[in-house]
DNA sequence: CTTAAATGTAATATATAGTTTGCATATGCA
DNA sequence: TGCATATGCAAACTATATATTACATTTAAG
């Protein structure tokens, strides 16, 4: 479950807590998603993408470690 | 939870059951996702997209009824 | 060296995604 | 008419995403 949430959030200069609050979810949930330890719901993925002005593909599609 | 799974699957000329089996999920799950009554996991969305040779955005991003 | 903010992590609880089974209905074909 | 395939639907069950609470760790600022 590798994804680009962490790097995108940091580029936007907001904290996990700020992102979580705007989406209506817990800080822990954001943390676990960024760590790749969660398999988030589509709803959540869409909410995160919209809040970060990205699309699903930007954040969650074929992400490679590099 | 509107999406393009049903129309894409039908264009590919496969049944719900075939798609489900290839993905490793139940027919009912595919049916409910197509009906928009489920909030599927990211894992599942990715599996469906790959099986249908589409991306997440193709199937699940800002889908409009028309 | 403190203090506060940001993040990691862990236990328990709750909501819901996904399974299993089974039956109903529609449609195409012999 | 009768049979097989594809889909809809519903109840009860299991697995897991997410919440809640709380504490530990890091880092920057005073």
C-alpha cells in the first residue's frame, strides 16, 4: 500500500493533524495510511486527493519506491 | 459512490462472476460496487482497475451520471 | 535544558466492508 | 415449454478500517 500522501502533504506544508481535521478523520488514520499500513476506503482516498488538489492516480496508482 | 465499473466490465464482455473470480472476491461484492452501494477498499479498486486495464481515475474519479 | 509541536505507536471499541448461503427473476436457447 | 446462465437481493457471519485514548519520541525554539 505504498502511496504519495506523505510527500504530497509535506509539499503542501500541512501537518497530519490539519489534513485529518479537514477530511474529518483521525490523525492516526492519516499516519497509518502514509506509512502504508492501511488499506483505506475509496471514500477516504477521494477525500484526501481532493484536499491535496490531486487525483486518485496521483496519490495511489502504481507508486514506486525510489 | 458512482463509478464506471459496470460499463467498463460490460465493454470487456465479462460477467460479474468472471471478474470477481479473477480478482479473488465474491460476485456479490462486484455487484454492490457496480450499484454504488459499497465503499470499496483501495486494494480492491486497484485490483479491479488492473483486471480491466484501466486506472483508478478511469473508474472511480469524478464520475458523473449522464 | 526546558517546553511545545509533530509524529510514532499500541490497546480496546465500533462501524462497515466483504463472505457465505440461498432464493428470486430475467433472458437466451434447445 | 424447459433448462442454463447472469444478475438482484437479503440475512447472518467474519475480517478489518477507523475511532478513542494515551503515552513515547523527535525536533525546533526559547
